[in-house]
C-alpha cells in the first residue's frame, strides 16, 4: 500500500471515529431530560413514613423536582390519614392516600381526586401467628384472638383472608391496636395472631424468633398507594401535577436501577428527630398508573363498609368522579386504563 493510500485510509478512520463520537454526544443530549428554566413553581406533598416515601425522597434529593421546574417540599406524616387531613385543611397541596383511606373519605366529601397510583402491593399486609399458641397455618386461626391494626385496609384484608380460608369472621375475636402496638401485643401474648402492614409485620417476626410464623399470603387484595389533590387545585395547577409525575417517574426508574444507593440517599436525608421508618420492602412495586382495576377495588371496599356499618350511608359512591386523568394521560398515557370523558366534573 502506498503512503498516499495509507494517509487516505487513516483519514477515513479518524473521520469515522469523530463522526461516531459526535453521534454519541448528540444521542446522549437528546435522551437527557431538559432542565426547566425560569422560576420554580412551589408545591408541597404529604407522604407517609417508611418505604412508601422513597420515590419522593429520591426525587427531592436527586434534584428531579428541581429539574422539572418545581420547588417541592416533602412533608412526612405517621399515617395517610394525617396527610389527608393536612391536604383537606389547605396545609399541603397533594397527599399520598391508600385505597381504603380514599373509600372512607369518599363517604364524607367529594372535593378531592386521585391523579395517579405510584405503588401497589399484594403483600404489604401480613398475617403473623404464634406457633406456641397453636397458630401455624391459616386453618388454625379459627377460634383464636387476632390483633389487628386500626384502619379499614387491615380489616378489609382480614375479611378477605378469612373468607379465602373458609373461616367465618364470627369464629375469631378481633382486637384493635394502634399499628405501632400490634407487634408488642403478639410478643406479650395478648393475642394469638396479628394482621398488620409493614414495617410492623417484620418487627413482629424479629421480636419472636422461632415462635412467630408468617402465614401464607393472599393474592386477592391488591393494595394501592395513590396521589390525591383537591379538585380545585387540579383545575388551577394542571402543569404542576404533570411535573410532579415526571419527577416521581424519574425517581422510580432510579430506584429500580440503583436500589442500594436509593436506600443510602433516603437514610442520609433524615433529619434529627424526624420520625421516619426506613423500610424498603421487596413486596412494594413502584409504578405510575391509573388502572381500571382500582375502581373495582374501591367499589368492593365501599360495599364492605356499608355491610359492616362503618358508615351510615347505603349507596356506593360513583368513583369515576374521584379521578383526575389529564396529568397521567399527558405524562404516561399507556398506563391509564380508566375511561371517562372530560377532566374533573
């Protein structure tokens, strides 16, 4: 090969490398989310303690809210009910809520709406029994005293679990405890078994090594965790809700790809005296959606509430009116299967 040909070959190789690098840079710049310019819009979101706050902590600490154009404040509450109350009182703009809490609130008011589900679980609520009290399998629950965490979700799950096992609820005695006290009730022998959600279920198992046993799970109740707003806020701040969802969606992707770092970020973010139970549960699935199946869950719970006289109402609310779809349709339309014409009624 002549020197001239060698130079031409080398020039083509260098040109090809430069072109490839340029294309890689261009592709990377196109994939990276654009940073919002201009003043940040303020938004305050109330979340529950524990693993369910993880997407919001990550979105805050990794700067996803900022990059989407939001000045977001995350307030942590010991329970969904407290976060909901703060939203209804106008202290925060958005609140995390479970499906059971939403049902209870729907019998009291019609001025709020769900704009996204951000997590779900078939295994957040667990049944723990004491083997030394004769509870080693579901059938053993008959005739036993069961401690149950206060709240519709735990009661509804207990009803489903007992029915699935062919046990009439009248064949057991249920005793209410504050969620934080359920583990102690089992440890002290006040009850033979408990129905409680995480992280209290894991705490109960750790407190009684060798004595406590986790009973088989049920796949009949899909517990959902959702983001709610007042209808008036949704009407007045549609772009803020879209930005919140974009930031949370980015946080969920980060969590899936960086589990250990996510736990470290969450732990490091805790302030002195902040009451936050750090529990990253494998049975929690983080995913943005608004699925039609949620309507069925709400209606089933609402009928149970009426049948068990938790409310004096006798009619199941029309839950289609309790959803704001526009934000999710704009951010992740493929994850929306609830169908309704128009936005907030």
